[in-house]
C-alpha cells in the first residue's frame, strides 16, 4: 500500500510538471517533492492527525524542500511548489461537494465545500509559513555575518 502511494504521488507530481512545462532536468525533483509531501500527509492521517493539520504540515515540507531544490538547482521555486502540492489538492472533495449541490443535498454539500476550502487554506498557509521562516533565517544569517565583519 505504501509503495503504491509513493509511486502514484511521484507520477502525479512529475506529470503535472510536464503539463506545467517544467524543464526536463527538473521533473525528477518535482516528483520527489510531491512524493515526500504526500507521504508525510499519508503518514499523519494514518496516525489519526486531523487532515487539515496534516495538509498544513505536508504543504510546509513541500515548500521547504522546494526552497532547497530551487537554490541547489538554480531554478524558480514555483516549479517545485506547484508540482509538489498537486497530490495535496482536494480535487475529489471539491467534486463531491459540487455533485451534492447539483442533486440538492445542500447540507452535505456545504460540509464538503467547507472542508475543501479549509484544506486549500491549509496548503496556502503551509507555503506561506515556510516562506516566512526562510525569510527570517536569511535575515538572521545576514545579520550574523554583518556582526562578524
């Protein structure tokens, strides 16, 4: 089961990288970012962590790894971020919410839509939190270097 999760999340992220016109030499890294984010999410949900908190943690890890790869391979961070969050996007949940709206099952539809909205917000917050942490670390390191001189 875990192996299937690894492979499918890698393929989904790398395939979206192809659609997103990522440079061919970065496709493997895009797949790895998505796979690592999904495995963290999967592990946390399996250990009975709330799916919203698991999504937040996974999006944070995706952003941190994306920042590392962007610096290491001298490419824009967006290449890795966008491909890496694809396995976390609540597309199926959004589809189910719309399906329940169409069949006039509004109570379930609103519940599903609210959860999809919170998951999407958790993805955004994870990406933002990682960027803020990166800015703080960079600012701290610059200040430390300036004080040594």
